[in-house]
C-alpha cells in the first residue's frame, strides 16, 4: 500500500526514544504544518506528539495517526497487538485491567454493557461518560438505552491492532461522550497471518476466535471471527454472541487507496437480574429473586464502511470515509418499583446511523521545527425508534406502550490537533474542536408517557486542549495539560421546551505527570483535577435549568519493573475523589459521587519466557463506594487473586508456527463479593461477582 512518508525528524525529536510496550503512551510528533491550514479546516483541536528515533515511516490511515511518535502531554495507556494476544481475553473491556484510573463494575447480565468508572465519572459505557471509537468511528449511541451507551462486544479481541485509552477529555479528535476519557480501538489493516484462539471454562464457557490477513486479488484482506457462549454462574442465565468482520484494501494509482469494510454481530442472552442486598447477605449470593421471570435480550448490529485515501504530497494525506450502521436492541429487565412491587419492562431500540468525514494529515516545517497536524470535518445522523413497555410478564406485552417515538440526532464537527517540538525541554501541543447538535423527536403512535417530545434544543460547544512536555533527563519526562470537555443535557431535557436555553455541562481538566523509562523500570505518575459547571437539574416536570458543580481529583500510578529476563513486576494504582460542590439539595454538598471507588490497586508478578513454561499471579483490590447520594450506604469493595500457567512451543514439523497453551484460575480464593451495589426503587440491589472459575485455552499462529 502507498504510504505517507514523513521527512527525517529534527535532531531535537530524535533524542526521544520510543516508549516501551507496556503502558505505552500515545506517541507525539512535532507540530509543523501551516496553522492557517488547520484553522481553515474550521474550529479544531490539537494533541501532542514528538517523533521517536528509529520510528519507521507510518501508513497514515486513521485521522491523527501521524501524531503518535514520542511522549504525550496527557495520560494515555496503549496496548499493541502482541500485548492483547498475551492477555487472551474474550471481551475487549477485560484489557482495562491494565489501565490506571479505570475500573469495570460488572452487572453480569449477559449482553447488557457493564459500567466503567474513569477519573471519578461513574457512567462509562453503560452511560455517556466514556467515548468509544473503532477505527475512528464512534460506537456511542446517542439515544439508545442511555445517552452514550457503547458496546465493545461488537469487536473481536484478536482483530485489534492497537487499544488506546485516553484519560480525561484530552482528545480533540472526538467530542460528545469524551468527558471522562476515550477508548480508541484500531483494527488490523495489513499483514499476512493466520491466528486462532480457543478456550473452555467454568459455567460451560466456550470462546473461539480466528483472524486472517492475506492477499485477495489485487488487494489486502483482513478478517476476524468470534463465537462465544457462557452458561453463567446464576440460574436461568446464559449469553451467546457471534461476530464477523472483514476489510479489503486496494492500492490505486497516483498514491491512492480504497478500502471497503463490514462488521456483523448478533447476541442473545437470558439473565437473573439483580438480588436484594438482604438476600445476598443471607447466604444466597448466586440465587435469583422469585419475582424475576424470563429476563434477557438480543442485539443485532451491522455496519459497512468505505475509506478513500489520497496522498496529496509526500507530507500531506487526505483521509475520507462514509459509513452506515443498522442496529436493533431489545432488553427485558425486572426490578423493584418500591419495597413491595417488582415489575418487568421492555426496552426496544431500532437504530440507524449514517456518517461521513474527511481529514488532512501531514507534517511541515515552521522555522526549522517539525510540525505534525491533523484537521478535519465530520457529520453524523442517527435515528432511533424507541419502544418502552412497563409491566410485561415473561416478555409478553400486557399494556399500551409508555413510549413509542423516534429520536433524530445530528452532529456536525470540525477539529484540529497540532504538535510542535521546540527543543528537548519543550514540546507543545494544541487542539481545538467545534461541535454542533440538532435533532427532533416525533411520536410514532399513542403512548401513555407524558414526557416531552419536541425538536432537540440545539447546542454547540468549542473545546480547547493545550499541553506541554519537557525531557529533563534521559528517559525522564515532565508534562502538564489543560483540556475541556462537555456533556449535553440528558435525554428528557434535550427534547423538552422547558429545556430551551440550557447550556452544555462543561468539564475543565488540569493534569500534571511524570514518566520514566529505562531497560529496568517503566513508571508513570499522574495527578489531575476536573471541575464541572452548568450541570442540569429538574426544576419541575419538564422544566430544567443549569445548576450544580462537581469536583473530581486523583492520582494514578503505573509501573513495570523487570529485575530479571522475562520476569515482570507490575503495579496499577488509583486514588479518586469525586465530590459534589453545588446541588439543589444543600445536604448533598460535600458528599461523594455514587459508584466511584476511592482506591483501586492491581499487583502482577509474571514470568513469561519466549518458549517453555511460564506463570503469573495478579492481586486486585477496589475499595467500596457510595451507594446513595447522601452517603449513608456504602458497598461494592472487593479483593481477588488470579493465577495462570502457560507453555509456549513450536508446532511439530512446522518450526515457524508457534502455539501457547494456558490454564487460569480466576478469583482463586473463591471470594464472595458484589461487583456492583446500587439503589433502584428505593431498594438496595446487588450484582453478584463471579465465584472461582477455571479456564483452559490454546493459541496458535500458523
């Protein structure tokens, strides 16, 4: 494939070595191109990067990809394809165990997405506090289940080339739902390979994955498939899903390329819902409330995409794309309405998305300094037909729809990111992004809900990002950044006349950090503070106003010590403090945000020689978190130990082919704990965590 080859980096940039694999930070590149060009592409934003010594010319195929050499001015964690393969996960979200500042709070409800806490935000993935993109395309659903709901299960772990987590609203390449951070997944686009992963485990769990890279006609084909089934550890619970993905890339004349890709995912599940805390504490932690009948759901997800890339010069490349998605999602969920009544509800979302965009990616020189930059425009249109029934029984509708409506949500954005290396002791990054949102709500039929349904209260926001990095000694970098993010008003307020004039909630993050890397030690320490303003509160039914503030602060640490060959000691630790600063209820001022653990810690000891036997052990601890806004109830803390052994060898008669067999014990001490504790209908509920589980697997490279 034709590549965009950047010129030789400046001597200043050459003095910065490439960050080693584990907890690798997104890479920066010197800012050099005409700022006028970035501004001309419209209000946009920048991210830091500096070119690393020995970095080969990059194939620029994803917006901002040229900004990734060197050390960044903000905190990220990056896992490459080999690290992902070593983790042998069945779901991409399991990779988040290696990321400081991030904690997955499991619901264990099959295809229902778990909640992810990040930097004091308690609604990632299941809500809108965490952005997710695959190959630059958003996975977040604007009006599906919860504003910003995003499902990583549509991605096969074996197809991932790069898994990068941005902590905080630091990336100008993505806007809505990017307030707590961003997960950016890049899938394989080139290479010749045939790989397979297969595992079986407790609760009738089977996971089969395969990935293929080969020549197909005149182009390159990259594909992946996964089939997963689990019986789960609670009654009447199971989850089956399957995913297929493929991309065909063709090099054309005149430094052009065309890529066509598609993805299909189907999931089906049954679930036992949640347990009352009293039942969990009474000695039945893996049971089922007798009032729960036939909970579960289904999801069908199909998407297609076309990319057209053109090298305008050796230093500038135009990337353009268009895509469409068709998705339907249905969930049946039983929960308490009050102390005496439980009710099953049905939520159905039929979602259609169409989007297109283009970006210029390049490198130029300003006063002899290297400038890497990206500038682009994007537009998306998302329509969701929403049905909601209350009081269903065993998935049967017994009453008219409470909601039967269509939501239209339109997004238009312009962005730019720049990175400039002035000297080894000063590298600056700048980003700017502009987002505008419009839409409508129309009732499809009669509904019993009196909630408002009108044109979306249009909103726009410009968010800046600024960062500085300084190399003060070989391998030692200091960094500081300031970034803004935003959140639109919640669903009801966006489509209500009483929400007219509402401003987006604004999040302003300040961060400082220090990182060190050598052949023996890789370490990073970060401190941050995020203040919010213009939060949205309900004044009366259908009437809203901007009122409320929250402060989130904390420290994050990650370290990997290699005292001996093939031996690693790893640490991932976080301290979070999220407190209410302004609220309509004065009694809540100063209280902790619910669902956010104050401390999380992970310790890993691993011995992984390239061939032969190896072993690892991991200890994880999360403190409890507030269950209610008044902080009278706390729960959800846990401590677990996972153990694993492996053997790496070569295929008999095929020395170029390798295999890896492994065995794992998760929650080896069989600790009984709740992975999530919360209130619904005024009742304290528990999502039980899995007991001790075993897994046997084999990976093969042919």
